[in-house]
C-alpha cells in the first residue's frame, strides 16, 4: 500500500488523498501549478443534485445525491481536521420558472424527487415574495428544496489541502506537467522540473487534462474543457436567502455578503480568460432573476475549465489492464458536490471494500 501517488491537486485529487491518508496509506500528491488553481477554485460551490438534473433520474443523479448526503459528514471532518471554515451553508434552493406551462414541470419534478427523500414545496408568487422579496416578479413559481447547500469553493480547497498536510500527505506543487515514464510494475512519473516519483498505486485526478494520461494506458477518455465564466457582486448585507436556480443561470448567496452569478458554458480550448460577451450574457440574464443587479457592477469576474465527458458521466475507478491505476475525473458541473463520494468509492475499490454505489456506469474504459 506504500507509494500511492495522486496526480492533480483539485478537489477530486485532494479529497482522494485525504481519504486514503485517513486509512493510514502513505500518499504523495503531485500538482502542476497550485492546488485548486484550476476548475476547483473557480466553482460556485453549489451542492445541488436536484436542481442540476433534467427531468428524469439516472445513475448520475443517484451518484450526485449520494454525493450530497456524503458531503454532510465529510465537510465536518475536513473542517475539524483543518481547523478551517469554508462556509458550508444548508440554505436550500429555489428552482424558478417564468411560464405557466413550466408550473406543470415543477409538479412533475416534485413528484419524482420526493421519492428520493427530498423535502419539496412549490411556492407561487406571493409566497416567493415573502421568502425572497428581491426576486423578479416575472418568476411565477419555484420549487423549494430544503436539502441543497453550498460551500465557498476557494476556501474548501484550502481546507482540504490543510487537512491533507495535517494527515501526512506530501504535496508537491509548481511541478510543471508531470508525465508518465515507466508504466509496468512500479510506475515512474517525471515532472517538468526534473523531479522523479515512483508509485505502486497511481490515481489520476487531472480534471480536464486526464485524457492525456489515459492515452498512455490505451484508454480512450473523451474529455473536453468547457469554460465557465462567472462573476460576483458585493453588498453591504446579504440580499438573498436561498440558492436561486433557473434554466439560464443561478445566484448563490455567500456568507461574505457576495452573490455569485454563474455561469457560461463555452468552448475555448484551454483558455481561462474572461470575455466581454461571456460576462454580458450573465448580466443580460441576471436582471431577469433579480432586477436590482442591473444597477450594480460585478466586483469580480473569473473563469474555469469544467471537465466534460462525452456522455456527461464522470470517469471513476480502476483500470482493468493496469489494476494499480485509478482514474477520477470528468465531473463537469458537479465536481465539488461529487468530491466526497468520489473519494469514498475510490478508497473502497482500492481497499477491496464493498462499494457505496455501483461504478458500472462510470468506468473509465467504457469508450475504449
Ligand atoms: C465557473 C464554474 C462553476 C462551477 N460551479 C460548480 C458548482 O457550483 N458545484 C459543483 O459541484 N461544481 C462546480 N463546478 C465544477 C467543478 O469546479 C469541477 O467539476 C471540479 O472542480 C473538478 O475538479 P478536478 O479536481 O477534477 O479538476 P481541477 O480542479 O481542474 O484539478 C485538476 C488539477 O490537475 C492538475 N494537472 C493537470 N495536468 C497535470 C499534470 N500533467 N501533472 C500534474 N498536475 C496536473 C491541474 O493543474 C489542476 O490543478 C464549476 C466549475 C466552473 C468552471
């Protein structure tokens, strides 16, 4: 069990590293730049499986729901070990609609989502105005979910990193690209800085870059970076009480009195710059959620690369031909939500334990 190397220091790599370290496994984590410097530090931090899913439940929804329920005890553990707070807030969400015809779809969502133990209520305009006086009057109804929550993603990453360090994970940052040299038996990795590392077990958690490592194992991993542009508003006091979710965008109220407004989905290769067009799209829509936003300028804009997969499902688990190699990547819009459950199932598979959730739909070799 020695020399377990986790490649990639986003939320997925850090969560797996921490989970394994808690089992007494010696873990080294290798990061090209800084931990959380890519998608993970850019996220809005929503833990919202019910809002994110389309009309019907599938295996991905079940994974996301397990992620939400796993997160509750996980965030407490990370908080306790790191001594760092990251604004885990069980504020609930409002899934809002604008047209009479969509009220029916809210009822359909409520009916099937309640079967998964969610506490849900449909709120109409008067009730909505009581709960969220600043929402647009164009919103004619919303499905309230009491269970959805959020974290402040940049602080969650810092807390994970600190917890890893406290539990003995050795973290190397600023390594440049780490590539795979020797693959048979003990795996050798070489960093651009010249350092070499050997791994008896390798876990690849390199987000939108993981297909580059998969090629070396002859595994086809159709993975694409989808840029998310996002912005935030600062207020003297918090103006919202819930996550506001619509088909075209969302608002997330943070404890630091900011409101995070996301997010675009555009294809721009590996570019993480913010464009006028991308932010303008957010501004055009956000006044339809909360009209007062038209009067204020965002104080911060940024972008990150979501790791998207061809079928929308992440890649999680051990490789058949290389049983000492695991992949955990492709979490697209839900990597924060899925961090705890991904770490849990990777640990279970690595230790030969019964899996909390079946990985059959998420196997890395399903396109090979
Ligand atoms: C704008 C935006 C909003 C989002 N909002 C949410 C949300 O509300 N809720 C939610 O659950 N998710 C959200 N997401 C998605 C979430 O951020 C991602 O799914 C998640 O962060 C992916 O984590 P990761 O660890 O796989 O990838 P990353 O965070 O990208 O980490 C991968 C790491 O691997 C490193 N790396 C790559 N190649 C190498 C190499 N060769 N050697 C060494 N290191 C390497 C990179 O430098 C990087 O640090 C959002 C994403 C964006 C962009």
